[in-house]
C-alpha cells in the first residue's frame, strides 16, 4: 500500500510525463528544421573588365541592373592585372573569385558578363577551370574570341596581348572542340565599327546567341542602351 508521500511522487511523475509527451509529438510532427535558404532566385552577376581597364567600367550596366531590381549584394566586379597570362594565372584567379561569390551569396551558379580581354579570361575558366558547373549565363561584349590583329602592337612585351593574337595558344585552345561547352547559356555582342577587334566577326561564337549592335566603338558597348537591354534580357532568359 502506497504511503501519502509515495502517492504524491507517483502523481507528479504522471503529470510530468503527460506534459512532456505532447511536446515531443509536436517536435516530431514538424520534422527537421530546414537550413535558411540564402540563395537568390536569380544568379549573381560577376563582371570581368577588359585589357588596361578596371571595375569602374561597369557603372552604366550596374545601374541598369539595379533599376531592374538587382541589389548591390548581387553584383560583383572582378578586378585583376590585365598584363598576365590567361591560362596560367588569370582564369584561376577568376575561378577563386567565383567560389568566393558563391559562398557569400549561397548561389549555386553565377552569371558572367565580360568585356574585351575579359572574354578570354572567363572563357578559359568556363571551358578548362570547372566553370561549366558554376556559370549559368556567359556574356561577351566585344571579346577577341578568335583573336585580334591589333594585339600584335603590344605582343612583343605583354603576355595578355600575345594571348589575344590570332592563333595564340589561348585562342587556339579555346576554339578547339566545342567553343561553347556544357549547359552554360552563351551570348556575344559585337560591332561592325570596332576599332580594337579585327576582324569584327572575331567576337561571335558557334553555339552562342550572337547579336550585332550596329556601328559602335569598342568601349561604347559598355554604355550603350541597346546593348544593355540585350544583355539584361539574356540574363533573364
């Protein structure tokens, strides 16, 4: 026979069990709590400037993208020494920068928008540096994708210029096999009045959406409203 004290202890034990059971059931009903999703529904954009330039060249296009709803936290500019080798140095540094952007934003992939020499740097990363798995859209504005004869003017003393010459190691390897590999969406924008890219049709690539922008100077593509609209429409595709 239970004493009064034993009965009180048994009653308290039962009450605690009844209170704990519903709480445990509710926790199990919820299932595991998912990790917070930091990824934006669209890919962040990584800009890659051209030869003898810097990230400041992207001011107009960045402003247009912000007007479309992008935030500064989704827009990144890769700055680099444009006198170094595409394949030995710069493409690897761009790859490391893309990984940093992906970690910072939580995005699975990025969009790359490149101007001029930056097209070769970013293409090498995409084709040979694992970028087919991390790049969603790739855009080339006035890129010397098959080389430009104007690069011979500085090729004697500058590695980047040598990389841009027709038939260079970089141009030849980028053009070998599939010039637009993987599931990446590719686009180029080119001008028939480009004083830097010679011939003008060095920019378009097989497998890309190739858009002529009319008679624009090489750097004018960076601030041209029509080119900007085309780039933004492509990134949204």
